[in-house]
């Protein structure tokens, strides 16, 4: 089966590409730390009210397949791609910033300690070399406005399963290459990639997605207060385990919030107008990336590209969430 990782041949269906995992990569895929990602939805709480159900593991295989395809000999970079998301919380980004977590720090800790560190050292790799790569500009990701493999996969995968992608991702990945650390392509393909970026942002930053993110964070805080524990209890959990904890709580507030989130989301109302007693939620981060075309940022040569970036930036808003009692 494709994600049992019994065999070294790993097929990535979105890009229709097969990669042969190296022995250390296969052992990492078989680890519990990486397997946990199968039970974290990449799209956060949107998986609770939409058809978008793919996992962090699906995304990880996608990113790793891209890096392995374009940089087959760079073993540490391949490892960084394989491990870059292992520190994510349940429902990915949904409650991370609201509750003060940092999945990058969690990822570094998991790489440098415990199960993952043991596997890396077994094959002669230094865990700190991998975490150093994750903090540098590489083809995997960078802190600039330019697109790397990590966000490329996120945009295309999310938009495809949202049903809004015009072109199949396997067609687009065949038309890109890397100029240093940055994805480069032709103008037409670049605009298709930016279309996917707009579709992705419009969906995961929709007012109702933000509302459910906010209500879930409120439920976790209420659970922690009621049971006298720190919110850090969620760090090692899967989506299912977190839902179980919250659903079985005796806290009346947690019960009410989980009932709305899981069974009665139609009770939620979202407004841009300030409302007394409303839960305030806001867009905390956008990923306004761009590709290179002939060595230049696509926005320098395309008005359409500039408009697409502006569409994403215009999503940065604050909303006020209430629900029917």
C-alpha cells in the first residue's frame, strides 16, 4: 500500500511521481513521529466542514518528492523536507498562534531528541545539521517573498482538493525548475501557480474557517482551565485524540463549544462589525509568494500577478464571531 511504507518505492499521486526512499528515509517514514502526521489534517479545522481532508503526511510526502526529484543527491535537504512538519499541533495551524505555540520550535526539538534523533545518528547524520537547514534559505523554504517547495505543494494540493485548480498539479510540477532556492517557470505556469495560491488563501482564511479556528482555541483554553492543566497537553496529540479529550470533558463551556464546532456550525455568525461579547479572530499570517520568470519576479512583468498578490493581501481582516444560544 502507498502509505504503509513497507517498501522503499513511494508513489506521490498528486504529481504522479515515484521516489525510491533511501534506507534512513524509509525508517523515518516508519517512525511513530512521522506516522502521527497521517492523523493531522493539513487544512486545519476546514476538514470539519469541507471536503478537504488530506493530511500533513500527504503534504510531507509531496514536498519530499519534489526535493528528491530536483535535488536527488542532497541527502540532508531531503531529510529536512521529510521532517519539516513533525512539530505541528492537531489541526495544524488552527490554534497555533492564538495559543502561543510555535511548530517550528517543536519540530527542532523532535529532530534533536528522541526517536528521530536516534534514527538520524544511526545512519551517520547530525540532527543539528537538519535543524540548521530548516532555519536557512533553501529550495525547501525561505523567509523571502519567493516560492519554495513547501508552499508550492501546499498551494497546489489545497487548491486541487478545493476543486478550484484549473490545471492538474502534475502538469505544473513538470514545468518548473529551481533557480538557486527559488522556483522558476514560464509566465503561464507561474500565473496558474498564483491562481492556486489565491484559491488556497481564500478558502483557509474564509471568515467561517477563522471562526471555527477561534472557537476550537477557546475550547482548548476552557478545557485547560477546567481540568487545571497547561494547554501544552495538546502538543503530541492527533486530531482524533484532541477531539476525544474535548468531547469527554465535563466542562459545560467545552461541551457547548464542541457541540457547535462538530454538530451545529450553522449557529455561527461572523461579522466585520464590532459586536459586544463577540470572539475576535483575525488573519495572523499570509503567504504572498511569487515565482521567477526568466530570472525576474513574476510581479515585475505581469499586472495579473500583481493583482493576484493584492487579492491575498486584501484578506488580512479582523472578524467578530458569535453563535446562537
